[in-house]
């Protein structure tokens, strides 16, 4: 997870300045724009119950408190996040409809879509990159109980194993394919509509393994229903110290993947409104209660500004483009 947060450190001083000015700038801007003047709808383009949905609901509670306005979470799942993203794109650019997304729909969509219906950098205004959770590989009780054993058996039996993901073309799908590409194993991909559907398939034996975010997978691991075989981070998590990193488990150095989350508004949203939302988001992410709640879910927050967050997303596009081209992953 180190690469993700290192890239955001340059934004910390700017974010701190933004927070310090929030008591003056945003109040003045609110008076000028009358924002927010009604309920804010936070669209999550993935099903309820997954890591993105969990983070979004915590964020919505904090945003509602800071802005003193109702914020509702609206799940619009489908097409690897494109359906919900399109709804935000087509909404009035007044800041009352926001997108809470992941790398899948914020950075990867244009790189993988055969007929892209939106261009993130042109059709959206980034508010912030808010944090994320490390990617993990998990197996059910009947499957090999170490990552090495799973890979060894998959190499010996190329058609034996299947893995579930939250959907074709999602960040988690791409992360697993990159891992398989580097490990040399073949495991069949079974896409589902979100982690909420992939988990029952894992437990029911329809798949032997799955890729998920640590925060979402942890309850099954701690409850003994399934086992996390490895975490794609530079070091072990304090919440699951028994889980080795991918490097420790298989010797693949530098393999890191973080399911990061970001918040955006439709392109054309007034800068004064974006500034209000950015300042409010910075306050939300500094709240000790929120930080503690997310840590319990193996999620971490990060500082950013609209400008630094946009640059980070551009960097992610460049980082994953070669992997997409090599694996040939495409979405309709």
C-alpha cells in the first residue's frame, strides 16, 4: 500500500492549508453559491455490502454532518461501475449528485471499454482520493490453504481452479490477472456483480478462490469461514498479522495493489462548489472517529486536493495501461 500513500504525501501540506481555510473560504463560497441547497445524492456504482459501499456510507455520514445537509447513498451497480458513473455524468453540475468510485470506474474504464460511454478526465471533476484497502487473495476451506500450494496446484492442473471477482474489468479482476501473469499460473475468472455475490459463490464451492479488498474479506477470515492466503501490500496488516504478503508467500517482489476510492462531480460543476466539497471531505477524513472505524475495516484514509487527486488518477492510468494491454482485458 506504500506506493499509494507516498504519491499523496505531496498533497498533505496543501490539504492542511485547505482545512485551515475551510472556516473562512467555504463559508463565504456557500453564501455566494447557496450550496448545498438540497439533499446530496452520493452514487455508488457497485452493489451494497462491498468495501466501496461500506466506505461510502461512512463518508456520507461525515459529509452530512460537516455540510449540515442530508447525504443519501444510492447504489447503481452494473457494467463495472459504468451505469452509476453515467448517471452522475448526466446529472446537473451543481454538486448535489456525486460519484463515490474506485480505480475501476475512475481510472480503468476508458482503458478497457470497447465502446466507452464516458471519459473520466473530460466528463468529471475530481474532488478527492479518499483512501482504500489492500487487495487480498482468499480461498474456501476445501481449497489449498497457502498461496504457494494454490499456485503449484493451478500450474499442475490448469483447468481445475476458478476465482471470483466483483466483475469483469474491475480493479480487483485486473489485480488478480496481473498476479497470475507474474506467477505463471492459470485460474479461470468467474465475474460476479460485486463482492456481495462473489463471497457466497466462494463459500458454496462455485469458486475455489476469490480476490477482494482486505476490509471486505476480513470477517470471513476471522470467522474461519474462508482463509486469506496473501495480501498485496509491502507489509503485513496489523489486523491480520497471520496473513503473509504476496512477496513472503510467493517471492513476487514489489507486488502491491490497493483498491482506492475517490469522489467526483459532473464536469462543469462550479469551482466554488468543488472547493466546498473538497474542504468538507478533508474535514471528514480527519475525524478520529471515522479514521478509527475505517481502520477496523482495514481501510485507510489519505489527504488530497482536487488537483493532486486528478494527478494521482492520471498516474494510475499510466501504471495499469501496460497490464491491460498485456492481459487483453476488455469490457463491453
